[in-house]
């Protein structure tokens, strides 16, 4: 952008009206002035008495002023001015006006403004016949420039209506055919912006706030009135300049600018640009006001007022004059300001930039130093190294970018060799400076030119190929990743992150390639591949990845994303390029992108866009090439995709599911998907079903609280689909039910679960199985929706015959029957789960009951033990019961020679029963008739063979 500042012309050109800065940009504030202290008020022996004398003198002065104020009867003055005109009466009227001016020389009181307004109007009427009233009227108008006087703080609000009408009346006085009065009115308006406090005050009064008059001028619409008054001073240069100076001050406010636009100020000021003015102030002040209008109001509205052919011609003529004959610093700045106006106008296609020849002139200016072709439009023009010419060069490049958006300008861009001029900068920076530009300036122009080339190249693709632009860009990119000693300045907007490196050059060169390959032109892509672009792009990707490890920023992420996009377009639908140029190396580069930390997706640097570009590259460069697919599977790429899918990022789910569906054409993919486990041992099937439920929630599909079908007739209809009216469509136009398939992820989820199978899926909960029943019949429900739309369209157009109506009824019943069947299946699953939960609850209850019973038995046993220990009678009773039970356990029939053993332990001194260890006496052998078995096995050696020992050692 050109600088907004405009240097003032030399004072010799305009001694009376020197151009000043707009108050909105460089407000001039004068220091407050204070009266000098009298020597009598200094420290002295009689200082106190002198101060009292001074105060008395001030009081006397105030009394005199009050007397003077009371001596002026404004109603009498008004009545006097309303009387008939006679020579003697005229003298009296002039005398009274002079007295009024003298009385209010320190400022007009707010309470008297209504009467002062009437006096001004009467003077204006008398001026038509009596010129003697000119001077008194000017004196009164001059007083209006002083701060108004108020007695109370609330007076500013109380008298706001009166004051706004008073100030508006000043604008209406511009109708008086007197140059002196008009100039005085403009001076009065300019004095509103003087913040210097008044030197004297009326007794008991204080000045209004500094911005009070400015606010009242906005309220009274003074700016609009002054714009309309330009028509009155059309032929008077001095008066016109004063009005423009007043408008320049007023245009510092947005309210005033809107009022000025209401009076079509922009178009009027533009036509003044080429007016006859030796001082140059007409162009200066008009352009300054236009700047303020653009900054403080709607830029579109200003451009609409400047869009006439007459305004564009005027702007072109003034620009040409300043371009060829303006040699001062001020002229160059003004020229650049006009160029900015032209740029803003060029953004509107309705502006006749082409018809006026202005566009051709600007394009010729932008390219004449690079193309070196003689052009009569710029004959004799030479740019210097000054800052203003450098700014103009950048603005001209910007104009090319703006014009490239207008289809009508494409032919003009082609005829004026814009493509060779921009490609001139696509070369390594080998010298410290090129021609008249310094190294920093050349770098900024280079980056700007390459940035504009990204907009122009897709429009001039034939010129692009004929100039061998692909070759130039690839060579330039090779230099960007090379080890040449180059230190970028990085000073400009386009040089972001380019200080000390070549990243800025790489960034904009890749933008050019991206814009060109996006056309999917076979000639362009073939030209790139023939020059080894795929391998070079992979090298650029490696370079950017390594740089990102040092410091990651938005520029490096953009470089990587653009490179991935170019690879995606070049390799898409070309198996040879995927196999020979991408394959293994490309997959190794893609894997780290898919492993990106999901937390980075919300960083704001561009990680989300980079990840989407990587997934797009995976889809275009890997899928379809079995070698690359198998290598991706070996690298556990499916696991990485499912990990990324588990993050459930809305903008990623669609593309990841699409990739997985395409990958399932490879028979090895299904086993990878089935093997994957996520957090809490989640399976892929469970994840897909969760995504289905989330999609149903987003689409507003109705389900009951258990997840079952709520609407049998339209089980999968979304909240957006139900209120759609029936609109008959041609056969080649898809209906809403079909279009919805591409707008959500349900179809992709259905396809994946079809690949996995709907039976025996691991890791599913009851809720998942309920949802799975709907997914399994998704295609049936979708067919039912299509038939429902067909039936509605048929009934909308005509009435079907009986057989057709019966067929349509059967088809609709089939869809409803499917819905009932699925609902019944879901209910069965829920009931089965409910019964299983009841059984598990009963088992758990029985287990708890047994535990409680065991605890009760243990407690009772413990209580009995304590009773036997503490109560001897209870112990004897327990003993008797034990003996009784032992006796009852013995057989009733006694055998011959039976030995009866006693259960009592003699000499027992405890109060509890015997333990588990007892001594059993062996039966005598004479009673058994056979020898006793050996019981002391631990004391005997058992004979073992060596072979048995070896076998035992082996085992």
C-alpha cells in the first residue's frame, strides 16, 4: 500500500492556504496558553495587599462586563433589523450589530444562540441589497468559532438541539453570494478543531468541552451541507479550496463521512482532481478527503460513487500527469495515493477500468522494466530507487492480481506479456542487487511477483507452458533447498519466516505449482513428471520435515501441505507414477504425518490442514498400487488410521473412512482391522458403531432411550430430510435420499462393517448389537426411502392405475415390515440381555446368601466356644452331647472279638474338645489273621532300578 501521508507543497505555491495534514491522521494540538503573571503579584513585602487589590480589580471588571452584557438587548436588535430600510436606520442597525460583536467577543452564551441565529438570518437577507452588512456578519460568524459559554454543566445537553441547528445554519449561509462570508464560515468550521482554551471568560461562565462543537456539527449535518455548497463555489477557486479544507477537517469523523457520502461527495471530489489549480491544493485536499471517506465509511459505497466512466477518466488523467511530470516527493506520494484508488476501483468488475484504458496503462507500467518491449504508453518513463517508486512497483503488481479476478482482463494480461514479466523474478538471487533495486527491495519484489504469478498462471496456461515455467520453477526450488550462501531479508509481508533462509521463495513457488496442477491439465502434469518433479517434491518434503524438527511454524506446515497436494494431483489415477516414483519412499514419508499428535490439530498453525493433505496424498498416491498398499500395511498403517479415527475429529472421519473402505479391496486389510485394539481394549467394530450413533445424533434421527427404531416408516430419515417437500425431479437428478448418502458417513460405516461381517463381531455391548441391527439393514431402509420418494412424486404428478398403486403399496409395506422386523430383533436382544442380567443377579444373590450363612455359622460356633469356655455346666452338657453322638455313630450289632476303643483322653486338662490329631492303636495280628501292613514307609528303602531312575531324571 502506498503511504497515506502527503507532503505539503512548498509555501510559495499557496501562501494563503498551505495544505495541512488531515486532522484524522496527524492532529495538531497547540499547548494551552496562560496569561503571564504580573510583577505586582510576585513575592514582596506588600504581596497580600496587592493580591486583594488585584481581586477587587477583577471583580470590577466582571461587573463592567455584566453591565455591558445587560446593556445589549438582543430582542431589540432583532426588532431593529426587521424594520424598513432607511439610511438613518441602517446606521443604527450597523451600530447595534457592532455592539453585539463587542459584547460577545469572548464567546457566545448557549442561552442566546437562538436569538443570534435569527440575527444572522436577518443580516443575510439584508446583504442582498446592502453590502454594508458584510463586515458585521463576518464579525458575528467569527464569534461562532470561539468556544460557547455555559453557566451549568447540564447546559451542553439542554441546549444541544439549539446548538446543532445553529451550526447547521452556518452551512446554509454558504448560499450568500459573498466570498468574504463564505471564507469566514469555512474558517469558523476549521476553528472547531482548535483545542486552545479561550483567553477570557464571561463572568460566571465556563467554556464548553473541546469536542462539543464537533459533536453538534455531526448532529446538525453540517458536512452534508458543505458538500452541497460545492456547487455554489464551483467557479471560485479560493472559495472552493476553503470549503475543501473545512471538509478535510470534518472528514476525520465517521458520522460526517457518512453524511458526505449521502451528498455524493466521492464523485464530486473525484471530478475536482483535474481542475485548474496552480497551487496543487485541489488535488491534495480532494485526495485526502477521499482517503478519509474510504477509511471511515464503507469502501464499497465510495467505489460505487467513483464507478462512472467520467470519474475513472479523470483519475486516469491526473495519474498520468503526475506520473510523467511529477518529480517532487509530494507528487510521487500523491501519485501512489491515486494508484491505490485505482486498485480499489479495479476490485469492482462493474467499474469501466478496461473501457477507459486505465487497466492497460497500469499493466504496461507493471511490466515495462522486465519485458523491455517499446510501449508508447510509458515512453521516456524511468523508475528510481526512491521509496515512492518502489511502492508504486508493488502497487502495480497488486493491480495485476486484482485484474486477474476479472475474466474480461485475461486477454489484456496475455497481450501485455504479464507472464514473462512475472517469470523474470523466478531465478536464484545471485547478486546483491538487480539493476536499480537494492537486495532487500529486489527480494520483496521477487516474492510479490511470484505470489501474483500463482493467481495469473492458471488463467494463462498456454503462456505458462510456452515460457517453460515448470522448468524455471523446479530449478528455482532446487536452489531453495540447496546449500548456497543466501540470507533472506524477510522484511516484507511475503517474506514471513524468510529471514536468513529461502523458505519464503519456496513457499510462493509451491503456491504457483499448486494453482497450476489444481487445473488437472494433463499437459501440465506430464510436463512436470517428465522433468522428475515427483522425486524433487519428495526431497522438498524431507527438507521441510527436517526443518520442522528444529522449529515448527505456519510457513513450514504450509510448504509441506502444498507439496503433498501437488503429489496427490500428479499421481492420481496414474499407476505408473505411483509404482515407480512414489511407492516405498513416499510411504515412509507419509507415515510420520499420520502419526501426528492429535493435540496439535487445535494449535492454529495449520496441523489440521497438513493432516488432511497427507490423508489425501495417501488416498491418491498409495491406493490402487498393491506394492504401496502392502508396504503401508507392513508399516502398520491401518492401525495408525484407526488410532486417528478413534480421536473422532468430525473433519477427519469422512476421509479416513473413505480410505479404509478403499483399502478393504486388498484382502489383507480386513485382518488388520479385526486385530486392532484401542483404548480399554476397544475393537474396530465397536468404534464404527459408536461413530454411527454419533452420526445419528448429529443428523437428528429419532431413537428411543434403548437405541431402538422410533419411526417404523422412516427408520433412518434425518431431521433435515423429513420436512422436505416433494419436488418432481428429472431422472438424471438425484433425489434428497440419494444426495444424503454423500453428505454423511453412514454409507462408509455400512461398507466397512459389510467387509468385517455382521456375525460374531468381538467386543460388542448390548447397545452396540441393537445399533448393529439397524446398520445391517441400512441398504434396505435406503431403498425404501427412494421408493417412498418415487411414490410421492408419482402421486404429485398423476394418479397411478390400480395395479401400479398395488405394487407401490406392496413396496412401501416391505420397507415397513423390515422396520418392524429390525425393531423386534432389537427388542429380542434387549430382552435376552435383560434375562441374562437377571440370571447373573440371581447367581450373585445366591453367592452373597451363602457367604452370609457361612458367617452366621462361624459366629454361632464362636459363641458356643465362648460359652463352653466360660461356663462349666455348658461344657459338661456339650461333653455329654458329644458322647451321645459318638455312641449313636457306632454300629448296633457287635461282631465277635470286636475291640472297642475309648474316645476319652485321660489326663486332659483343657476345657475344649480334642484336636484333629489322635493316636490310633493298631489291631493285634491275632485278631486279623494276617500280618499288619508296614506303616513306617519313611524308614524303609525302596528298591529302584537304574533304568527307572534315568526315566525319572528325564521327566
